[in-house]
């Protein structure tokens, strides 16, 4: 997220603002929460290691749909949680709330994902055509 131009950058070279997302067919009820989340992540000033560890923690979430062995997934996730906690204690020794703030962003991300999935499902139930970008993201052939 780039606050100077209120846009989200993909692949380091492609920046899109809210209007660009709207032109791609997304409604602002989809767009605004994405930008709010992105701004919140930007406000944390994370480095690449912190982002990578958060991604790993998110990937190894036992409460994802269709996970069959919850205990195994939790055991796989734990080293990344421990690594992030240790890394933050070393990098930010005076910020005791950074670790919980980072984990709360994962909760926000999961909520955002769930809400968007519900909205897309509702559109499909109403036989409304998905915007091209959403069709591509969810790999839906209409």
C-alpha cells in the first residue's frame, strides 16, 4: 500500500487505486475493506522477514475449511509463530504489543476473506455475472 498515492502495488510495478479496482468491475463494498486492511498493514512498517513469517502462519492455519488433521497443521504452524515472536523481541524490544497486533491482522485478513467469499457466493446465487477480475481470482468460468 502506498499512502502517498492511495494505491496498492502488485509485483513492485503495478499500482492500482480504488477507481482502478472499480473499473475492473469490483464494487466499493469490496474495495474499501481491502484498502483499509492494506493501509493497516502498511502502518505496521513490517520488513520482509515479518511478512514472510506472517504468510507462513496464515498458510498453516488449522481452522481453514477442509483441513483434516488440525493437530498436525497446528504443529506445523508453531515454529513460524515462535520464530516471529523471537524475531520481534530482537528487532523491536520496546514494542511489546507488536506481536499481538501482527496476529490480529491475520484475524482481520481471515474476516476480510470470509466476507468477500460470502459476497461472491451471494452474487452467484443471484445469477449475477461476476466482474472479470473476481472471475479470474476465483478461477470461475462463466
